[in-house]
C-alpha cells in the first residue's frame, strides 16, 4: 500500500510506504505464529524480511536464528546504500548494532531490532558491496560465499552456521531465501541475478535440513519477479521456487 507523498527522502526510496508495510507485516506474522507452527511469506522485495523477522521475534519473545540465503548481503545501512533501494538494506534494519541509524529513518520509528551478530548467517554470497564487507568483518558475522560452498560443501557450511547460531539445538529458526541465491540458469526471473550460484540440490538441502530440525518456524521466499524473464525463464524460476518451498515443509530428497 503506497503512502501518499512518499517520494525519496534522504538516500532511501519510499521509506513511509516500506515502513508501514513492514509494520503491518510484523504484526501479521506475530499473530500467525502465536497460533501456528510456521509462517511462509512470499515476495516480492527482500525488504519484507524486516517485518517477517521482527514478527517472528515478537511471537517467540526472543530472536530466532536466521539463515540468509542470497547472492547479496543486503546489509547496507541508510548511510552506505549506493542505490537507495530498501532490498539492499534489510539486514541492517534487523541488527541492534544499527538501531540508532535505522530508527531515525522516517517511517521506521516503530522498529525494535532484535538480532545480534550471533543470530545471523549468510550462505551463497557472491556480490557484496565494499561497505557491506566492512560491516560483516566489523561485526564478525558468519558469511559463507560460493567459494566456501564449493570448498567445504553445502552440508559442512550449513553445519557450521547452525553450530554457531544454535549450538544447543534449541532455537527457533528463520530462513530468508532470496531466489537469486540460486544460479540464474535455475531462476532467471529475478531483479539482480548473479552467476555461479547455488545448485538446485544445494538450495533444497538447506531447506530440507532446516525443516528436519523441527524448529523452522519462519520462511521468506523473495525476489521472484515473472516480469523480468521470458516464458521459459518464468517457468524455470517458478519451478525452482516451488521446489524450495516444498523442501521447507517436508519434501525429502537428501536426508
């Protein structure tokens, strides 16, 4: 829902609209998770993860462990964003370390960031801005690039992520999966594809493994955009997206 008069304000585009949408989404996710075991959110722009993760945190009463599968880190701050697009910033809006900066954005005075450096891990990175790399290094975030996946294998990368985020196997889990985490041959209908991404089996393995823990409660599948490819590309992207979701809810092929 567009908020009237919400043009560019500062570096970020349409903050009132994005802020209101995420506030509403946060409340809806929180209410749903109070009565149900899992919430799946389909997107759309990855900025929806601001609302979904904060809603998950509100329902659980404590931060979930978040696995962020993406070609991009999405951790630019309102100050460092080169484009002004919110889909490049949602992680910074979730981190307590940047609360003073993000709450100062018009439309976001309601947020209460709930994640710390030990609550989030990236998988599949391959296009990260220099300021984002600085933030990741400064905070000591778990960040696995595709080179790491190729070197260690997806099973070892996921094991390391969960060992750090959830060593006691007791936390609620949240998977935020950008379809561009997959290789563009599998999902071309997306806004910012990057070559040499995750294979279909690697993406499915992540989802299936998290489901098998019995603690996967939040899932975002985002950045699917049928307007950005031809008919064949749309068909491939939708097929990949459906497979990802199926493995988040119990379809098995690896375990």
